[in-house]
């Protein structure tokens, strides 16, 4: 079968909140010719020309797009003609002006964002640093309805010949949040290895897009200069060998099983 539209879901995810939504999008758009891929700094950008519609997805950290996604967009070559796209972000509490910041980066690349969405998601930092609060372990209440609504929007955008760029309005609350945003970005967590827990699986290095773990020694060595503190390594270490401090040792981790259960729950609600 020859498809009129070829879609790519291109995402960056930390512990898994963004990836989970991206996978649900992929399942719901299965009637189209669609591919899904995580970003990487070795990505073959020429492949993007094979698609006439791209869905970008990224997590919001301190009211800004993830550093990895921003760097990825900056490396994309300029398209010859407008590339229609949709974007969504996930955030633990507030997204601020993250979407506006992302769309601003897309504009010089001739990427036309024709729609956008925000999903409140499990707070990968909050569950480690704060007392356990219910909403920090869950997506927003009406997530299934919201995803269904956004999929309809995407289908309308895909099936129209017009290309109308959109951008969310400026969020005034970010002005009040500015000191917190600056301090949050400036503070550098120091991840530690519990040597007695390390099983030498090298997963921390394998899953880190920013190459913050060196596994050439007896135990993994953390290099925090490039870290964006997604805490993926903390949540996905199979034996809890990576911690922020002694207080985070026994915290509930947002690992593959955690997100698999949430994904199935949302899909069942959608269907």
C-alpha cells in the first residue's frame, strides 16, 4: 500500500515520561506510514527529508526544553521548503515557555509547528528529592482524553494542504518563576555510585545520551559537566547503585516496569 503521508515521531526522553506518550502516539497513528525514533547526536539528518510530517517530543526541565533536544534542533540542516510538524512536551509541574523556546529554535530551520500540546507527567526529579506525593507518580487526570483530542488535531493538520504556524502565548507566571529557574539550572547534583550494589552491567553508560558515565575503570565514573539531570541512570539502574544522596537510596524509581504499567493503563482508557 502506498501512503500519501509519511510521519516520523522524533523524541528525547529522560526517565521515560516523554517516551511513553510518544509510544502511545505511535500506536494510535498506526494506520499511517509512521516511524518512531529517539534523537541521538549521531543521527542521520538526511533521513528527515523522507518524511512530510514530524512529531517532536521532549521533556521540560526548569521551564526549558531539554538541553539534548535543543542541541539536536540546532544541528538540523535547514529544509528547502517548510516542514510541517507538531510538538508536545512533558513536565512534572509547569512547562513555562518551553514550547515557545523550542518553536523559536525550529523557525530558522524552516520547520513549521502547526500544533502543540503539554502533558503533566511523573516528576522524575521530584520523586527523588521530595516526600512522596501522589501526583508526582502519575500523568494528569484526563491524559487519555487529551491524547485522543491531540491525535485528532494531528490528523486534521496532516490531511490539510495549508501550513499554518502556531505558537503558544507567553506564560506570565514564568517571570515569577525566574529565580527558581535560574537556581535550578545552576545547581549541579553530584551522582554517586554504591559500589556494593553495582553489578557492572554498564547500563548507565548505554542509556546516557550525553555520555556522562565512563565505564573503563573498576566502577562507572560520573562526569557531570554535560549532565542535564534527567536522572535516567538513577531510575533505571537495575540494582539501585546510583544515588543522589543517602536519602534517595530507598526512593521509588520510575523504571521500565513503572512506565509500562502507566502506558497500558492509558491505552486501555483510550480504547
